[in-house]
C-alpha cells in the first residue's frame, strides 16, 4: 500500500500572538511545520508528504524544505481560503501519485508521536475512514443565547477529535468533490466530509499531548514540554584581528567609523567570529575555520553575519534553543558604548533571538599587550543553549 500524508499549512494563524503564521513560528528552536513534517518523514510507513501552503508563504516553505534531510518526497500545493478547500486542492494534487491511503494532518499539531501515525495507518487499512479522538474530561454543557446553561451533555461517549485523520484516498477525494457539488463548503474536518458523503467514520485512540497550537498560551505550554527534554550547554569562543589601513571596522555586525580597519580574510568582524565559535561549540560542531576555511576564496571579504546565522541554524537543526549570547570586546579604540544597542539589535536579528538575550560588554587592557598598543582587538564570547541530550552534528 502507498501511504501519503497531506499537511494543511495554508492558514494565517491570527490568534497565536505573532505576525508570523503559527506554522512558521519556532517552537523550542524549530519551525512548527518542520516538526509536523518530520513526524511523517521519519515514519517507515509513510511514502510521501504533500503540504498545502498559502501562496504568500512560497519563500518560507522553500527555505524550510531545503533545510530538511532528503528522506522522502516532499511536495507542495497551494491551499484555498478555507481548511476544507485547502484539503481538496491538496488531494487533487496527490492524484498524480495515486496513493492508497492518505493521512490528513494540521500543521499546528507538531507534538504527535510515531505511535499515533502508526495507529492512523492501521485504522485506515481496517475501516477506510478513521479519526483520532480522546475522551473529554470536562463537563459539557449547551449554552443558550442568554448565556444560561440550557442542557448538560453526556460526556461518557464524547470525544475530542484530532488529526491525523486517515482515509482510503479515492473515497476521501470523491467525498470532497461531492461536498463542493452540494454546496457544503464549511465542514470543519475530513471526518465530517466523509459522513456527509454517507461513509461511516471510525474513532481510534488519540493522544492528549497531540495539542493544536492556537493561542499564545498553547505555545508557552508546548515550549515547557519540549524544554524539559533539553539539557543546557555553555560554550565559549575567541577571536582576534590586527588593525591595518582603513577608515572603519566591522564589529557585532555594525560598521563603525575608525582611523583603521581590521585585517582578515572576511570582513574581520571579531565579535561575530567569536559568537559563531561559541554557538558551534554548543552544538559540538567544530569551529568557524572548519566550516569557512580562510583558504577558500568564497569567503574573501564575506559578511560575517553569514557565519553567525549558519551557527545559529546548526543549533536549531539539532532541535536546540539559544538562550543567551554574551560578547566582550577588548580594545583601546574604537569606543563600543555608542554602538552597543545597535550591535545588540543586529546580533539578535542575525541569530533570530530576542535583543534581551544578547549582552555586549567592552573593556580595555590598560595599555598592556597588543590591544593596549592598539595593534588590534580581541573578542570573547559565551553562548548558552539547550539541546537534546543525544544531539550531535
């Protein structure tokens, strides 16, 4: 049997407390959609993954897809104005691959387990149409227009329905086409689409941890859950560059006027180089010279923000979270104080963390050593990050 997964990721997620659609927000260092996709890409029973995206998210999705290991075929289709329409368009795109079974999953449920995916596949094979559900723990009531409880429902047979929902592919596609033909365009999930077409829908065991991220508090709770599985790492970085002829230096990603320049193969930004090494140290992933050797002409004159972004992404690719970056610059000149806040903002932007998580300090060496003689400057960095215990680059 060929099993395809259709992930619905075309929504805007306006309730999640961010300008970024919730499926592209980071959760414990990784993009939500990447976590959802990985659950299926890593499952031996799934053959391919189709993602229904919003047309405005082309760049976001392509960047995300390029960052994923090439485990299986990852396809995309443009979604529609509603979830139901997005699913139908994704199913139509899947017809070229003729899967036997399709699992339909919401991108905003990134915490599902491999066992849940296995149960979904088994349920589709056995029943043709199945949805995961969990018992309802809270009391259920119906409320009248006046805000008064009108009726208390029996919760013993009630289930909260989740995804992935699993179906015989031709049947689900036909049911979606029939729903549109009959003007049924506002059905809330694919189980409802199948029931509208006259199919019986089986409920299999879901997972309480398989929550849908909707509100800011959902993200906070998911961060806590994932963070509990991470361990803290503290790593350091160091760099030094000599002064040479010029009229400015690059430090912390900021161009600072000066009567000399820093000499180096790239832009010689000692601050960003030290931070890059600190993050690579947290990831146990070598040093800046291993990834960007000075013998490689590709990096001649390169902006060092490329190096820092690479290191930050390496931490996140391992499922890590960057908690804090600390940078100390040792020099007699230029003065760092007037540029400190701009540097903090630029480093935070490059590493994709909060400005509040970036600290910059400056000191002199009391005219001792090469920095005291104004022959160059030095940078010391410390990175604090949380990563999975068994992560390795």
